[in-house]
C-alpha cells in the first residue's frame, strides 16, 4: 500500500491538464478584475481603426452604389 501511494504521488500524467486549467482560471480572474480598463482599451483601438462608425452601420447604401443602383 505504501508503494502504491508513493507511485501515485510521483505520477505526473495529469499535471499538464491541471496546469492549463490553473492558467485559464488566472487569466479569467485578471480579465474580470481589469474588465473596465480592457473595455476602454479595446474601444479606443476600434475607434482608431474605424473613426467613422456610421459607415460601418450604414454600409447597405454604399453597397448599392457599388452595384450601380441609386
């Protein structure tokens, strides 16, 4: 029985899965802690990439002009 416990303690087959789960849990925790800052950061990036948001929402008129319809 003692040998079985020693082998069980030394076995590392499941360590990869446990490590990945812990890393994911830490990342989710950090994301939840800094959620407001992350949202502001992503919004500023999107605003820099697409300064005129109305063009993104109203692209049906642009598509019609490209197809030749008025």
